[in-house]
């Protein structure tokens, strides 16, 4: 790896005239200068408003237009066209802090293994770019990041820096997934590479009424249910045992709590069935009185059941345990 590797910032956009300028300006303002900026217009249907903004930047950016196919297809086009060693995603409605790329490249320069994925803390902003909160991440060890993706939401996506060569190993973004293609990608990467956390807010993620998590909420819940179950089945049992100190039942119980919190009832029910299976095998019932944590988890389990009963219409009819 060179001392100053080329970093490709890829901005997928669809009908993004409202926030696109702020995103592009934040990419151009990076203190690390060995970058290229690729804007991929995913077939915007806004009377040319998005394209007009992009063209105003001239040769400061590389511009590509494609037929509408979703954000995953736009990201894949960007990856195909990028010439850098590292991939950095910037949604058209999000913003980089000026030192985002520099901080990450400096982190890499101090490590022997450069084929790792970096992520950071991040700020949440509103429609007017006012900071609402800061999300602090990084409680999971690099080797357990696939577990982190099951139990929580440990990264934003635009905070990541990914070596391009990783896509040769795990493949591209899944274009059949509309709202969870990013989660699918992070999980595939986590099964093969380590994720390292930088304890600093490097991006601002925008929360607004037009984002997919709002306008496609029903589809997002369905796709999240599917990927939760996929991840539970895909992650290695030995890795779960190592992470959970050999308490598989408690691990799946924690998964159920996490899924219930995200309102994904089908995967919550699936995780509960897994939990009951291993709690029985681990004979945990005999040590409930001696372990406050387990007792506390059973209290929470009762709460989860109440949540599920209220949403029983979402229960799967045939779910394998």
C-alpha cells in the first residue's frame, strides 16, 4: 500500500437536489487530498435538477448516469468505475467532516495489515443540518463484528472505509435488497475481515421524512426480519460460543430482545425458539437462582412475549427452530 493511497468517495443519488450540494461540498473539503469523487445518478426523475447540480462542479468530480435500479446498483456502478484503493460511501443527504478520510488513512498507516474495514462514531442531523445527537459505537472487538451486526446497529455505512479488494472476495452489493443491501454487505465483510472502530465522529447522517427508512418502513421491517434470520443461521456456532462464554441460550435471548426493539417480530420469534432450545440443553434453569443476569433476562423475556402477543398477526406460521 502506498503512503498516500487514492480513496474513492462514491455518492449515489436519486432525486437528490435538496441535499446533494452539501454532500459534494463536504467531499471536496476533505483535508486528505488524494481522493476522487464519483457521483452516480440512479436515473433521477426530477426534471434534470439533480444532474444540473452535478454538472455545475465540472471536472472536480466524475459523473455517471444510469437507469434507475436502486442504491445498491448505483454503488456497484461506482465500485466498477472507481480507480482508488479504498471505497468510501457518501449518501447524497449525508455529510463528511473535513478530516473523515485523513483520520482513517492515518489509522491505516500505523497498521501492518491494511486489509481491514474502518468505522467511527457519527452525528445525527435534521433537515436543516442541526446536530440532534451523537452515536457512540465501538464496544465490540474486531473479531466479533458479525455478532455486533446481529445484536445491534454498530455502524452508519457512510462512516466506513473499505479496501476495494474486499469486494473481490465477498462480491458486490445485493441489488435485490432494497433497504438492507448495506447490512448484507457489512455482514459478508465481517465474516471475512476485521472491523476497527475510530472513537471520533467523522460523518453527519441526516434524519428526514424522505429517507427510505421512513417511506419504505414496511418493506424495511420485512427485509430486516429476513436478514436477521439469515445472520443467525450463517454465523458460526463456535464463534457464538466464544463470544457468549458457552451460553448459547442467553445469546439467542439477547438477539430476541434486540429484534423486538427493532419491531422485527418474525426474527424475534425465531431467536426465542433458538433460545429455548439451548437454554434447555445448557440446563440454565438450574442456575437461575444463582445468577442475577439470567434471572433478569427471564424478566425481559416475559416483556418480549407481551410484545409478540400484541403483534401475533406477524408471527410466522412455519418457522424452523
